[in-house]
């Protein structure tokens, strides 16, 4: 069972063995939402299914029922709705799932985390993404699943934190912001109406987790870097956030690779926090 990362070689071996699995291409572009799907159509791993951040991994419908369970720019769909989508694309209970993108693992961590959130442990990120595959690709929309999957949401294996909890525990939890430094400091804000960060948050741009080849750094190096960031703060106190709860999952995954446990996620992130002018904002 692969639960954090899987190498391209290991994935090829599983495919050669005929291991039942589902592969998802999560490529996306926050400023041009149609780009990821077009990239998928032009070339994807054999039998990969496209997972759209906006329509499959988020629920932006007004008055949606069942209602999303988080706010912000990418509200998390209700577990029942997400489980139904997983069944529709052929995911079964206990099935190995592999996720990847072509944007430096910026988006596939969202699906990795969401499956953990619904109690599904055998899911791994393809280390290095599409760039690491170096094998044959398929083009076009891909074949529909042969049969409906039997996936059912189970006991959560990842913890979701609400905006109310973040506000109530401000100064007690250790918030780690995965956005780039200029956005964290409030110097620029290309996506949300307010610039800055949650008071007291530490900054760890998620891109720091990768080497020059787009692979996650070795576990010991990640451990040293996170411990240096946290200082006297306990890893168990960490809550991860970013702009809309997507790239923060790369930091969450990196901490797990480093042996520091599975931290919590504030999925609404900065986009939800700054939507209420009564909430405090820090800059610099």
C-alpha cells in the first residue's frame, strides 16, 4: 500500500502486475480554469481520469444540497457528494489511488488529502508528477469506467478545521501559511480581496518542499526544515492553510513524509478568513 508518495518506477510495476488502481490527473491553473483539462486531453498517464479542482474537488454551486463543508474560493464538497463522484469514476473500497499533476504537485495534494478525509488510506502522490513519468501517454478524454465503484466514506483519517475553530484557537494553534512570501507579507494579492495573513501564522511556501526536479526532498531534510520553522512549537499543534486550501496540502504531505504526523487543514484558508472584515489581519 502506498500512502504518501509513489515513484514512477513503482507505479509502472503496479500497472505491469495488473494491480487494481485508479489514477487521477489533477492538472489545473488558478487563473485559467480550462487549461488543466486541455493539458489532460493532450496527454495523460494511461487510464488516468481527470479530476477538476473547480467542479470535482470543490463545490461552488449556490444553494447546493448537501451544502459544502468549508468556505473560501474552493469550498470542500459535502462528503456524500464527493463519495458519489468517486463511485461514478470507478473508485472501490481499499483500491490503490495515485494522483499527479504537471504543476509541481500544486493541486494533486488536494485529492490526496480529500481521500484521507473520507477514510481512504491507500492514496499516493506521484513523486515528480507527469515530468517524472517518462513513459507513454494517452490523449483524449479517456475511457469511462467499466462499472460503478463501491466507495463509501469511512472514519476520517485527516482532520478538517473550520474558520470558527481557527478564530477561537488563535494564538494556541501553530498556523503554517503555504503561500509565497510576498502574498504572506501582504505586498501583493492577486486572488483575494484583502492582502496579508492570519495573525501569528508562520510562512512555509509549499514550493520549498521540492527539489530542482520537482520531487519532494528527502524525509530527513524536510524534517530539519520544518523543525527549524516550528522552533518551540509542537508539530501536533500545526494547522495548515494557504489561499483556498489547495497548495497547503503539499506542506501537510511534506510533514507526513518527514515523520511529523498528519497535521490539520484549514480548508477555507486565507480566502475564507479575509472574507469577514471583523477578523484580524497581519502584514509584514
